[in-house]
C-alpha cells in the first residue's frame, strides 16, 4: 500500500484491527479489491475495499481514525425444485441440471440412516425442494436447507420433510407419517465411497491368496477420507494389529459393537474408554495391515456374533410428537404434492 501513501506502521495497525474479520494469509491472486480516494484536492486514499467473495467484503477506513469492518451483502432465499432419474451417480445427475454439488451432500446427510448411497442404481429417482441464497437477486452464493425430498430406490419411495417447531425444541427430518429419519446406526461409515467387497462366507482374499469368510463390508475411498462412528458408544479398542492395521472398535450397547479396520491413522483423542458420538470422525481411510489399497473394512456384531450390517433392521429415532402433527401436516402435504407431481413427469 506504500504506492498509495499508506505507510507500513498504518498497515500494521489495520492488520491488528482486522484480526477478527480478515486473514491476510487467505488473500488469493485474482481476488477483487478497490481503492477509494477522497474528493478533495489531495486525492488521498480514503478507503480500501477487499472482496473475499461475492457475498461479503471488508472495508478498511484509511482516514485519521483507522477502522476495519466486515460487511455481508443482503441475501435473498429462494426455493428451487429439481428431480430426475439417476444417470451414473447422484453428483452427475445434479450437475447436468446445473445444481450445486452441495445438494448431493445434503441429501446424503438427510438419508444417511435410511438409504445406502453407495448402492443407488441407474434408474433410481429423486425429487427435492431446497433453498438457494442470492445477492442482488441473481448472483448465486450458496445452498441452504433441504426442505423436502423423495428418493425412489429399490422399488420404494423414501420421503423426508424438514420440520422445526416454534421454540426449536423439536427439529429434524420426518417422513409423511411423522416418523423420524434418524436411526441408531448410519448406513455406512463414510460419507462417500463405493462398496468393493460385501459380507460373505466365501471370498478370495487378495493378500493371503486363499478362499475364506469375509465378515465385513469394504468401502473404498481415497487415503485420508474421514471415517465416521456409525453410532454413539464407547471405544473398547484403538490400536494396531498386523492383519487389521490401525483399527478402532466401539461398543454401542449390550447388543451392538462395530469395528473399523486398515486406517491410515486413528483420530485425535480416540482411545480406550473414550465416548464417541454418531457421525464423529474416529480415523482416516488407509491401507495398513492386510490390505491392497485404501479402504475401510466395517465389521458389525450383534449379541457377540458378526452379521451383515446392510441386512440388519435398525430402530428409528423418536417420531414427531402427535401434539405437533397439526403444525407439520399442512406444509408436509403441500410439499408432498409437489414432489409427487414431479415424479409423474
């Protein structure tokens, strides 16, 4: 800023003032900025404006009294409705319609307990009503909440409707009958991956080169992908073993236990006795132990016996209280009609 007559000591003062609003290390080549000069004869620098994104800017006052102010541009929220048949992947299908990839992420979060997104197929169908944010009424700046959705998978429709009561004491996603979308266990320990080997009593082991039971489900993903606890519980093992590599084992109740193998590293503060929450990162995908490539082997015990988690029925979370049905039903019914009309196109 020296070229505009702003000396180094004043720049240092501005950076000190801006520590809560502006990080100079995040300044990137190509970011927009403006220098506004005073209207007097001296034409001295009066304001410096830096625009980190189209949604906000940082105003630096360069007069006698220095100041820094972060300003968020006014946003408007619009509802958008999209739908279609899956072609290759949910990402690809949404991309063809000019929809932000964030919608795919949010849908996977809504349905994390009910649909295994690693098993969706070409021909499955979705309809979704969601929020988009704009500045100046036309410049897209982000995706908001999923308001309602229908996913048609394996011959069945799965509806989800967002609801929050007036004091926010009850909130979440519910189906058309008021049942909560959440269940005790997530469908998978990764947000995005692909199943490479299912639970089976007879699989050719790629490292040991022999046929043996594979009592787990393998999810391939890039090294370093976060691995999530599929349910809340207590860590009973977090260690290294020659076959399992780095692994974590979690006891969820007197009935269920899960295990996650071949991690590149175990997550911070994940140790024996640690309490973990559903969806918490417990480690990262790797290929330690007997593994030919980066993946997580997910194992699942019920009453001390290993079972296939993809075939295990899971209890739902609490349903919507019946006292709130009169608030929930009108919005749900209207949005369901919109979703159903799209599915017939």
